[in-house]
C-alpha cells in the first residue's frame, strides 16, 4: 500500500471513529444551550484535563512549534513562558467556577456583563473574544492543510486538506456539541501527545544520538543557541502572551464546565508538567532537522513532513493524524466558544435578554456551522501565511480583559463605565498599532507592540474612568459575589442598613 493510500485510509478510519463519538454524544445530549456549550457543567477530572490540554496544544504545537525552533532556535524559547499560565488562573479559576455554577454563566460576557450591569461591557467582551478566537482557529486549518501537502508530496493538496478537516469539524460539532468536543478532545489529545513524543525519540536516533545532535547544533548553528542580540523589547513582550492566553474564551469556559472546584485546581496543576514535556519534544524535533536536513528547507512550516517523508513515511502519515487531531481539538473548542459568544452575548444584546429557548439553542448550533464555513473560505486564501503570526494575533487580543476581570474580584472602586472604556479603548489601541490604521500608529511610538499598547490602554482607561465615575450600580453585585465566594465580612449580614 502506498503512503498516500495508507494516509487516506488512516484518516478515514479516524474520522469515522469521531462520527460515532459525536453520534453517542448527541444521543445523551439535551436541547439546551448549557448542555450544548458546556456539557451541563458535569465534566470530570480526567476529561477536563484532556479537553484543556487538547485545546491548549493545537496544530501550533505539532506543526508550528518544531518549525519555529528550526527557524528561530533560541529566539523561540519564549514559548516556555506558557508553562506559567496557571499562575494567572490561580487567583481566578475557582472563583470563576463558583460564580458560573451559582449564576448559570455560559460566556465570559455573561459574567462580566452581569457583574458590571452593562450592555457595552457585554458587547466589547464578545467583540474581543471573537476577534481573538477566529485568527487562532484559522491558523489550525492552515497548518493542517500544509501538513497534508508536505506528507503526501502534494498528492493531497492544501485545499483538499482544509476541506476535509472543515467538513469533519462542522459535522461532529453540530451533532454533538460540547460533549462531543470533550470526548474527542480526550482521544485526540492522547493521540497527538503520544505520537509527538515517539517522533522526538525517532529524530534523535536519526541524528546519530543526543550528543552528536547537540554537538552539530552548537558548532554549525551557534546562532540558534545564542541569545545575543535577541533579547529585545519584542522578546520580553512575548512574555505577556501567557497572561493573554489564559483569558481566551474557550479556556475561560473550561472553568465553567468542570464538575467541581477541586477538578479545576487539579487541572491547573497538570498544565505546566504536560506543557514542558511536549514543548521540549518539539524543540528536539526542530533541532534535529539541522542535522537530518543539512540542505535546509524553503518553507520551515513543512519541517515535520520533510523529516518523515524519506525516513519513515508511514509514521509520517500517523503524524498527519496527530496534526489533524491537534488542529481539530482546538478549532472545535474555539468555534463552540465563538458560537456561544454570538448566541448569548451579541444575540442577547439584540433581543434585550438572554432567556433560554429551543430557537436560541438551534441558532447556537447553526452559528458554529456558519463560522466554520467562513473560516474554511478564509483558510483557502492563507496558504502562504505564517501560522505563528496568526496564533500570536489571536492570543494577544484577550490581554484587554485583564483589568476588568481582576477589578471584578479585587478592586472595590471598579465601575461599569471603567470596564466598558477599558475594553473598548484597549481594543482600539491594539488594532491601531497592529494594523497601522489610517497611519495613527505613528502616534504610538517606541518599541512597544500592539499587545503592550492594548494592555497599557486598558489599564489606564479602567483606573481613570473608574475613579471619576460611580460604582453605585454594582455595589449589590459586589456583595453578592462576596457571599457566593465566601469572602463577605463575618458581620456583614448583621450590620444595620443605612436606612435603619
């Protein structure tokens, strides 16, 4: 059997298996948004770790990370900053779970909008979430398409690869919702993690062993191991990405899904361990390519396919499934989250309320399908785009949430106007710097990039506007949150009211 035929057969078996899972998920699902988007908040520890890992470790891990270690060497070491991501959530995750459970929150906008009693807050929250999720999701399709083409030597084209994955995701998401996503995430996460680690062991062997591989790297590619001249502001700025990554809507919603607060905490403890193991493996793969492929590559994004096409093509086909799994397990979570933002946040603003109904549930299901179609058309025109740049763009945007989220829990002077201005103003500054809108980026000088300006602007607006506006509208919410979280003053309930 040819490699291409084996690849197609492997993918066909894999996709059929996913369809069976989505069918069984559909059989036990209910026609309610909470079940479709959050699996009825009943996800156990193993499933929670599986879906969180599969959502974090995307095609960027399987395809882009080895490529960037090959291309950039030490310049890409900033990616290990993400191992500290749980530190951010340490202060927030169990609080978010308790509030989500008590108040029935489905989206980030549900929580922020309810606390700040502000429709503008809901709108900006949804806008930022959608603008963050969509480029990150389309990056997964681009990576899968490139991997299809590289591993099959062009017999399966980029466009065919993108088409196959798009149709598959749309089908099992429509029928299975969050429950299908969680179940498939567990399987897909195990598949790509296992195959990636095996790939790391194989390439070290093909390089002649660990010592020869490191020796070649340090002697012939010394620039790849040195930080000299690379620790610019841009490098340090990338250290902000783990802060932003923590607030991507689909990861936020993982906190809502958990069965208990204990599961949330244990899930966060597992993240850094798994993260270091997998990204160290991608460093090994990218580094070994300098030894195994001394003539270099025209497109560094194809390094994974190039390594296995000649050395072990049938295992390369299995790696294609790993990339496929990694991309699907991230895209499905992202699209499910985007559908909830459209249905509950933007749709709630239009309707003027967020009452549950069968019509809203149906609209939520179809919104994910329409978004998948839009991403598919977009991906067809992005073959030459940088996967890493698309991912960084998506991750960067949610840095704007930080002041409003922390203010909700830790700053009693926070106000609805402060939160709205923080998110709206931060987004405007981010977009101006990122896309050089009307040349206004010239007014934002210096080495700071869009993520730094977005964060600085959101903090400035949040603090200044909150200090000059009233928080009377949310004092009751502050007290309610304190009660739910068990942080209310011991004598608060017995204290006389001002009217007394």
